[in-house]
């Protein structure tokens, strides 16, 4: 029986700047069913403020504690370990890492840097790694659906480049890290087995959530979904559904009364 | 008993624009011992003409057929398979791929593009791959010793990025591809077991040559060598020597009379 819902954002709730048809109404139905929600996004190009404002513009009100991002998890990690970040992230995201200058060592933080990924910036991060800096990956997604509708290289590709050259393995902070899913549920007092995840990434969202112990994970046919994704990764989705509206039907029919 | 010698260039014969001390004299001693030589380089930033001219400037005369480069192997592959290249290589190298426009399909060719590696160029190559283009890697080296004396990211890192995102595996044309070592020996009428490789890359040069069946592979302490490299990869070097001069002593003492 489902008691809590984790929702991916890009490709599930919106695509680019546009709501996916029926998404706001679906979120509202989940709220009216009394299900606590958490939005778990690997989008690492926007600040939390910008994401919450974007959702508000689509008629979806999200409280600060309902949004989990890898950047917040990274800041927690850096504070806990006393490290200064060497950032290889989108320029818009840098502000979220301010106030961490006092650390005793360094940690390379890789997010979706977009156009800021180039030979020089990757090489600087590589040299930090071989000099002994810690290695944090905000996400390891392979691809995302870009503004032109085609797939583009996501953070995971650049993390793989640094990993291959340095021989170092990253600490992954976003999905599919089990800790990321669990921390999303931590203040809901809900066992993982009673939660469902909805995503368009069969690997990071769906297989990741099931591996983290969630009771169910639904793959939507929106966003970056491509036919066959439902059989491409293990574990396979609990169900394949058209979109968030259909996922909501499934969830409400499986919810604790 | 050694009957033929394969020599790496960067880090063995020269570093940047400078001969490594004693290298020209060592090459001359190998020639006087009657040992046929092949220069097998993964350097993919320079044309064959430029490499031969650079060696001549150091007093080392190399005939065209003595130099094997991954670009030449790639051009052979593209001709044989009737493919047009989509190049992600150093701009200086593009000229070696002229005259291949008539192919029936496309192949992404990745070399050490240097500053030409950026988000846009990598993404264009990625999109070719997921659209079905073949995938050729001129090399998969992890690092090289850069002009400032520090290690930098080499081609293999960017190949790994494309491989991770596309789920495609490259055909590797340079070292450590067994075919590359074997083609270097093909016109020497020398069994692989009677040949020795000398290199500064314990993985690509040394383990690669031994895996390809060469009888011996010597690791030099020049170039990108870092202490401990001799135990980092399997198979381990036949011997660890100071430089090409010391390698030459070893080779001459093991040569067929």
C-alpha cells in the first residue's frame, strides 16, 4: 500500500519551460488524496529558488522542504566532511555553494555544467583529483532530453571521463544513490517499501528507486523515455504508464486508504 | 631472441619538442645492430609529415613505412568499410582524412582533439553515435604528460564519456589494439614472439604489447612514467629501465645474433 510519493521533475512534470499536459492537475489529485510528496530532481542547472518559482508558474506550489536536489545533498556532504568545493557545475548553480571556503581539504563537485564543460575545465578537475581531492558527482545520468527535443550528453558522461582518467570513483549524491532516495523519505516517517517513485529515466529514477528499497517505481512515456527503456535496466519498472496523470491513477488505486 | 623493435615516440624518444637525452644515439645503435624498427605512436595531434620532420630535426631519420599512427589505421578502416568520417580530432590532423567523402555511412572518429573537445563537439559526436554511426577511437590512453610537465586528460577520457552516454563500444585503432601492434610487424616477416616494444605507458604500450603476443615489453622511467606503474597493470613489463638508452642495452643483449 502506497503512503508517500516521490516525483521526478524534468520529463515528468515539465519539459523545458512547459508543463507536461495534466501534470499540475495530477499533483493536485495526489495532494487531495492525502499523500505526502517529495520532488526529487537531478536537474543541476537551476537553483532551488528557480525550480520552485518555475513550478509555481505552472500552478504547482512546492514548499522548500518538499524539493530535494543533489546540490543540497552535496552542500551537506561538504559541511560534514569539512571540504572546500572545486566546482565543475553550471554557473547558475555556483551560488548554492557559497560559504564553504573554510574547509581543510578540497572536493571536486561535478554537475551538469553544460557549455562550461570544456577541455580546460575538465582538465583542471582531473588535476585536482589526481592531487587527492575528493570526488562528488551531483548525478550520473547518461542523457537528457534537450531543448531541441533530442537527447544530449548528461553529467554522467563527464563523470565517466574523469573517472576513467583518474582511476577514482565518485560519491554520487543525486539519483540513483540509495541515500538520496532515503533522505527524501527521512522526514516522512514512511518505510521505503510503502513509497513509490515516478520518473522518465528507467535507470536512474526507476531501477535506482527499486534498488534503494522503494516498494514501487513507475516509468512514464514522457520526457526522455524511448521505447524499450522498460526492459533495458534491472530492476524493471513496476509499471509503464503514459504520463504523470496515468501514474496518479495507478498510485491512487494502490494507496493506503 | 629479439628480431624486431617497436618504439613509442612521446615520452620515449622525445618530450614536447626536445629529444630525450641519448634517444637519437640509441636509435642509431639499434639500426647498426641490424634490428628493423617501427615507430608506433598514439600521438594524434600531429600529421605523419610533421612527426617525421620533428624526428629529422632531432637527427633521427624515419622512413614513411617505419611510422605507424592510429590515423593511418583509421583511414584504412574507413576505406575498407566505406564510411565517411565525422571527425572529433585535433584540427591539425583533419587533413589526413581528406578524400573519404564518398562513403555509404558515417563513422565517428575520436582522437586527441585537445581544445576542440567541448560540450558542443562531444554532443554532436554523441548524437551521431545514437543515430547509428560507427565508433572509432584513435586511442584510449587515459593521460599524457603535457607541455607544462603535469598529466592531462588524454583521448580515452573523452571516448569513455561517449561510450557511457551512448552505450556503444569503440573500435580501437591505436595501441593497445592487438591489430595495431600486429600490423606494425606485418611487413617485417617477424613473429610477434620475437619482437620487443618500448614505451612509457605501462597500460597501453607495455601490457598492450604483451597481450598482443609480443615476446617482451620494456617500460621506461621517462615521459609519463610514475613510480609504481610497473605493478599497476597486467601483464607487467618484462623489464623496467631508465630510458631508451638502457632499453637499447637490454635489447642488444637479447638480440638474435
